[in-house]
C-alpha cells in the first residue's frame, strides 16, 4: 500500500488526486476520507504547479482537516511539480 497521496494543485480552482480532477470541496473531502480509510497513516503531499496558487493549496489544507488527515501527515512539495 502506498504511504503517500499526491494532490496536484494546477491553479486555484483545479485540484487533482491520482490524475482525477476534483469537482469541488465536497468531492475533495470525500476522496481524502476514502484515502484515510484505506490507510490511516497516509501522508498527504501537496504539489503546486506554481507556488503562487495559494488559494488552491489552502483548499487542500482545509479539506484535509475536514477529512481528518493528521496535521503531521501534511507535506508540501516546493518547486515545479
């Protein structure tokens, strides 16, 4: 089982998990909850395509907290993903 879940933030509105674009915050939260059910220790790696997409990154962080991802499991990839 993979120990990390990569979330790609293409822009402030386009967020994808495993190549699947999320249609909104509710779908993002559901996907993260599902990942936690499969692996409660999964590390969430946020990969912004450009670092200035703060709103998109904030959406992922907000959704991760609603889904119950432990804050110590959050990772942020710097540079171009």
